[in-house]
């Protein structure tokens, strides 16, 4: 599932992001997972989880931010088919230099 435009991704660009269990299961607790989007490692983990587990467009729009996605894109470890689908729909992602 890929949105038609990145502009619909209006999730937080920084601060704390809380993901429900359906997007990130973090162990035997029922507590949602929390990620600090200002910490690159946390942001990457959160975005990999959302991209891999989202099953509806609302999750993408709520939890992803277009600018942050573009910055993280080169560092995200994604299944090849998922990465290709996003890059086919949004070629600008391919042009983002690594480490930005």
C-alpha cells in the first residue's frame, strides 16, 4: 500500500511517536511502543515498523511524516518489493542522498 502523494503523510516530524500493538509488538506487555523521532535509530525503527505493518492508508497518514520519511529513506531496511513500490510511486525518494 502506497499513498498517491507524500503530502498526505502528516504524522509528527519530531518528538515522541506511540505505535499501537498492531504496528509494533514489543513483547509480552500490552503497552504501545514509544519512539523518539528526534533520535535517528528510534525514527528508523518506527518507520520500518509502520511501512512493513500498516494495512490501511490511515495508519500511513497518521504515523508517517513526508519530510522525515524522505530523510530516513536511504537508511530504511525494507523488503525489496515494498521499497520498489514506494520508489515507483515517488521517484523523489530515490534521489535522497544517504545520511541526510
